[in-house]
């Protein structure tokens, strides 16, 4: 087949596959499994678990870019795929450790040499609805989109995404605490060893958080100004009552002369 698409006669080219549930096979393999990429270790749904002293290394994903014959689509849609987790074509991803819908402790985890030829690469990925405590997570040498260049990345269209690299990718709707210290004490990596066409920075404040803080500061200043005005008004009324509204007394000057004291 010159198109390198063996099912072309079954799924002829169309521009609206994503609107037809009968054709929702895009982003899957021959057995209709939704592709998740290459994963060194995955913890899914485990509760109150403890993982300590784990070494994950040399996870490489050589997969080609996802086919665009179905047109743009947000992600695989076969059974219960979660678009917040499997967004875009996910067969090119490379993960060291993936955690989702779980709770527990992850301590003394070492992850290195994670590479994706055409997609994102993460040392540790913490997806939604996870409640975890972290301690001493060490990540090295994460590389995303190693077989792409700036021109080819600029031409990427959905479902293929810009290859992003993360040492630890903490997704929304997740609760993360640190057993000893804060994020900088426990998430250890060299930023120069995290390479991709986009790189997530764990230690940059969320813009939404900054915006919320600014709003709170403005509200606090306005409340302080209002309280100051009220206090000044009350003080004015008190002063006026004490000094200005006292009964006025007239000074009576007698016509009688006070005799001089004799010697």
C-alpha cells in the first residue's frame, strides 16, 4: 500500500471521523488498545502504598508520530480513556514513573535516561486524583523529541503535540506533600539535563496563584483603607463631642476694683 495505511479501504479519508463514534479507532493499535507510550513503572489505583529505593532507567520510545489521517482529534476514545491524561497522540510518550488515582509515599526514587524520539518525556508523572508524599526524587537526563528539529516541530498538527520534557510533571487535581522540606529539597535534578522543545519548570509559581494573591492584596488594602476612614470619622466625632459641644461659659468681669494690699 503506497499510503502506508493498511486499512485505507476500511476507513477511507474523511474530515469528520472524530464526529462519528463508529470510526473512533484513531490513536490505537490493531487490537484497539489506546497507546500510552513507553513506561518504566506505572502505579494505577493503588491506595496507601509505599515505594522506596527504586531505580528506573533507560526507557526509550522510538515510535513515529501519530497518523493524521483521521484529522485533528483530542485523544483516543474507545472505552473509559480520560482526556486529562491521554491528550493528543500518546503513543510517542516516554515516562520513567507514572502515578495516577493513587495515594501513598514515594521515597528515594532515582530515574535517569528517559527518551522519546517524537513525543514528550518525563522522569516522574503524577496524574489527577493522586494524594502522595514525596521524598528524595532524583531525576537525570530526560530528552523529548530527539529526532525532531525546530522546523518539523513548528509543522506539527493535532493530534501530535510539541515534545515537552519534565523532570517531575505534577498535573492538576493532584495533592502532593513532601515528607521533609519543600519541593526544592526533594525534587532533585539539573535543569540542563531536562531537554525538550518545551520544558516545564516545577519552581515557577502558577500564574493563577499569582493572580489570586494580587486580588487578595488589593482586597486587603481596600479593607484597610475603609477601616482607616471609619476610625478617623469616629475619632473626629469623639473629639467634637468632648471639646466642641461643651456648654459655653461667659466670663463675668466685675466693676469692683480690688484694693491694693498695704505694706
